[in-house]
């Protein structure tokens, strides 16, 4: 905004998919202007991905939110698991969630997305799993685990043979440092999650989620597609 002057024209997004052409009238801590027109913004990824992420320690969640936003996730559900290290009062979790939402908003602006993914207030994984409805038509539910499980490649290959799953929504569950407890994996399986492993190397939690989202967007979504005009 430092290079802009009143009278300049900019494009502003409302974060819900609408871009506005605005002629600036004043600049300062906030800017004012006149809306000259509006259009539907650049389409978001056609693949609807919800990242259910075990909350890691430190600022790793910000890294995850930023990368997942750039990769086109629709929403992020932070969850508290048996191996979650961070334990905070509810009010402090709300502060964290607001900070993560700001990170998502900034990442949305940087990467040119049309909509800002929603970052939910952290909840216990058990609550999230128990509250899940029956799977939506074509929905995939994937749970990453470093234990004995089929590979992600075979899991995706198997599901791609089903036409009903061509572009259905995806729920991706990733544990925090130390991964998920076996009881949590069993609970996820009972709620329709397919358990998958990433292979011989164990990825850090801040790497695993974005890495798999990238795979999903490449295999099932639009990552690698021609740029939109």
C-alpha cells in the first residue's frame, strides 16, 4: 500500500471468492475506495480437502497452515491427541486459533486463492471422530500412520478405480509429534478412515500433512494443471 496513491485502482478479494475492482480514495491505517465492479475470483482447487491435524508444539502449526493453504485445502481442523504435547486453557486455544486463521488469510493473499480456508478451534480427536456424520457421497477418509498399514500409493490406486470417488471430498488425519496412538488409529478406522503409511521414512508432522495434500492435489485435484488465464 506504500506505493499506492488515491485514484489508483486495485483488485481486492473478500475471502469468499469474490474479487472487487476498487478505486482508492484514501490511504492510512485503513483504506477507503469506491467499488467499480466485481467478479467471481480465480476458482479454488476442485478437490475438497479437510486436514485434521494433531497440534504440534512450538510454531509448527503455523507452518502447516501456511503450506496447506497454499496447496488448496478447504479447511483445517486442529485436534488434541494422546500424544499432543501442548496443553492450554480454552481461552488460549482460541487465541491460537485466531492466529492460525490470520496465517491462513495471509497465505491466501500470497498464493492468489479465491477463498480463505477455515481454521477451527482445537478439539479432542475423540470428539471430532464421534461427531463425524456418515461419509458424504464419494468421500475418502485417510489416516496416516507409521505402523503396519498399506501404502498411500496402493490406497489411492484402489480408490481411483471407483468412479464414485473421482473428485469426492477427502478427510486427511495426521498425528502430532510421535504420531497417533494405536487406539486412536482404531477409532479412526471405525469411523471409515483407511489407514495408510508413507513408506520407509518417517516424516515430521509439519512435513507429512502438506506432503500428502500435495500428492492428493496432483493425483486427484488440479496441481500441475495449466495456469488459468
